[in-house]
C-alpha cells in the first residue's frame, strides 16, 4: 500500500516539474519517464499482491477529509487488479507520449505535460479510496484532469464543444454517485466503506442506488444513451491521452460499478443483472453501428469503445444474475469473462489509438477518405495495427477471442436460471452480442483496408514515413501482449482469481489444480475448452499450406491489359476508383441506418451535358440526441430563462423565499427522522 501512495505522490511531483520546468527541452523526457517509473512500481506491487493470493495490507486513515471519519485508503484484490490495468496503460501511454510530444513539440506539449501525471494519479486515487468522500473527490479530480487534457487541443475545431459536453456529463455522473453514496450511508452518516458494508440498505434504497450507479458510472463508461460525450472528447484529446481515456479511464468506471453492485450493496436481486444485460446489449449493438458510420479514425475507435463497454456490462449483468440465483461458479465464470475483457480492451484499444496517433503524425489527417496505402510507407505501424484490429474483432488466437469465448460460455449457462424471463433475455442478449461481434469484424476490416491497403488517396498519405522509435515501442508492447494473452490466457486469469473470489465468493475453476497452465477448461463451460497453443499451431499450419497451394497452382505469367478506370483517365485511376470508407459501409448503413440513425442519402445529379461532378451526401443523426439530450437541453434553457427572473425580485420576496425554503427543509428533516 505504501508503494501505491508513494507512486501517487511522485506523479504529483512530475506534474509540478511539468509546470516549473516547462521551458526546458528535456522536460518531456523527465515527465513521461517519471510517470512510467511510478506506474511500473504500482504494476509490480499489484502483480505481487495478486500472485500472493490478494492479501490486503492494513488500511490507512489520513487526518484529512471529513472531520468525523478522515480519509480511508485500502487496496484489496479488486483494487489491485484495476491498479494493474490502469498503471500498465500508463506505462505504454508514457512511452508513446514521449515520442508523440517530440513529433508535435510546437502544438500542445505545454498544457499536456503537467496534466498527464495528474490524470494518472487521480485514477489511482479512485482505486484505493475506501470511503465515499475520498472516492468522490478522486473521481471529480479524475474528471477535471481529463477535461483539461481534452482542452489542450482547444484550437482545433469542435474541441470546445466536446470539452463543454464532457464537463456537463461528468458533473451529472458525479451528482448521481453522490446521491447513491448518500443513500448507502443512511441516517448514520458514516461514509466509510466498512460501515456501508455493515448495514444493508432497504430494498427501495438499494433499487435507487442501482439506478444511480448505472447513471453515474455508466455515463463515464459510455453506456447508451449516456455515451454522446465520449466520441467527441476521446477523439479531441491527444492520441496518447485518448488511449488513456478510452482504454483505461472507462475501466475505472467499470470498477465503480463492481465496487458498489458486488461489494457495498450486499446480496443482489436478480433484476439488477437483468437491467444491466439490457443496457449492455443495447450499448454493444449501437456502439458498433455508430463506429461503422464514422470516417474519422479516432471517432471510430471511440465508438468502438462503447461497443466493448457493452460487452463488459453484459458480463457483469450475467455475474449478478447468477450470484443472485446462488450459482457462484457460473457467476465467477461470467465475472472472469468481464475482467478478462477489461484487460484485453485496455490493451488493444490503447494499441489502436496509438496507431491512429502514428497515422496522424505521419499524414496530418485522421480522415479515412484521405488515407490508404500506408502499409508500404509505415510497415511497422501497419503490422501492429493489424494485430490490434484482429484482436478487437475477436479473431483467434488473439486475446479478444478468449474474452468473447468465455463470455459466450457464461451465456450458454442461461438455462440454469430459475426465472423464465431471464432465460429469454439472456438468449436475446447472446444474439445481440453475436451480432455486435460480427459487425465489429466488418468495422475493422473497413478501418484497416481503407487506411493501410490500396492506393494513397492524398499526397500526404503517399509521402508518409514511419514514426519514431518511442512511438513504435509504445505500440509494440500492447501488441505483443495481445498475442501472448491470446495464446496463454490462463496465467492472467489465475492472477486475478482472488478478485473474482472476493466479489462472488467462488473461484472460476473447480478443477484448476488438475489443468495444465496452457489449457483453459472451466468446469462451468459445458465441456468446452480452449488451448491457444493448439489454435496458433493449426492457424500457422493452414496458412503455410494455403501459401504453398497458391504458389503451386497460380500462374506466373505476366498479363498486360488496360484496367477499366470508371471514366477516370488520370495517372493513377485505381486511387480514384477504389473503395472508400463510405462505400464500404453503405450496405450496413442501408440495412440499419434508415431506422436506427434516420440516415438520408442526398444525390445531386447534374443535367445531361453539365460537366459538374455528381455528389452524394449522407446525413444521419444519433437518436440519443433527438430523443433525450435535445429535449432536455430545450427544457433546461427554458427553466434557466424563468429562473433568471429571480435576480430581479424585491427584498421582501427574497425573504419570503428563504422562509419557505426553511419550512420545506424542516418538514423533510421531520419526515426522515420518523
């Protein structure tokens, strides 16, 4: 525990260094190197803690915060796992950020340098907070630090709007969590987590807490329909900050859900998981459909995070349902799938945001319509981006496949539940998750094919060059782990097994002592098993055989012909006539867009003889804006306009309002004391 607190203090020192020595040429190396070192200390401590069975050191109580309780700090097995995730992401982001700042020295290095370690420190503080006051202060500190990091690119179009919306949603989420902890503390007013665990809330209070936590933490994670801020803010921030926000900060929100729903609220009711299953399925499908509509690379990746958060929430909902039904082994399987997907998503999403930053650095653009052919000019980045795209598409033998496989094993156990409504819901959720997984594959075939294959669609793409060593190292580390955890996932699963046992009071495998370390065979997986080494060997063998057959059967004769250029006779008609991001996604847009997104295709066709080009314009809207946020915004504006009249009242009316407010408060106190 002392190592974690010392690392947080050192991150504050790095932030002060970024401010005091911001004009020194070596300050990016000092800040990013120091941040990586602090995160490495926490990673080693968390790994050692989990490997030792999740033993918890005695908690700390600091004489600051609320006068009657102070500030409680503690790190149990669940905190240790998320500390591992957050700080490993901090290491890779520091490596990439060092190279990224060197390449963008004249743009936004000044404001980012002191805020980057503050953001890391705030996320660590959330994970070790052991009372509601420390948790909420750290949560708000995390939100403000990330908001300022988004504002570091304030000169770019759209950034001020993204930052304003993010701040509004962050404030809304904090307010919901504040009310939830207020209900958990009850009339005793003891906000320490130990005291909250000791007194179970009433059924109605627990129900309100579930809703408030889903709203508060779900808005930070990106649950639909509270996701609208996420693609704007994550795409506006610098790329290594985007990787932290999308790959790491959303996991802190997942931690908040697990901490409250699995730990502080006591024994769950079955409907808690049912609500989470519904929101998770909606989020997964809508998130990937949003991603398929995007031509901005970073916005595509941000919407993909929404889809993956949906899959994680589905796993948490399954775990709650099975825990409430007193089947802890299957609940442990579902929670294991969720935590494994937390780790996997932090790796491949950070990797993909890093590759987006590398492409932006090399070409100056993140528009898919201006990329293409980068596999020849950025070969290392292209290979690493291919690994990330395959991993997020859940292709074996990479880590994304293992997490999805375990999640489907938990879904297949749905018939073991006593409630028929849950059996039907889990079947529907399984179909929605399968649809989301298939669409994710199409989304990243589109991303990789348009960005890295084909011909360059702009001069900048044709003249791109590979990025520096620091950025390549920052991408290579998570890429290597995407492969390693896909082939050998069992060591990681057994590492965070103490966290699973702590939350559901059971282990994920009854027969783990009899299984080899390279074989994943949970007893609750209905006889199924997974061996990454065998999968890798089979895929490699089939690939070699395919190459041999192609070389043996294919003709080696050179054939010369004039390709049809669709009417274009320029120097490189293939660059103009190849697939675009919009044309690739058109069938899916036609299938879903008219109903889900209200998409409209507007065609401008000149008259015969007119030499002007024809134009196709696609317009679509996020239904969350039309159905929720726009009406709420209009209502708030009207309410603010009416409330503005209060500042023009007389003194007598002010005194009357104060008297009425005092009477209302006294009535509320009298009612609550009964």
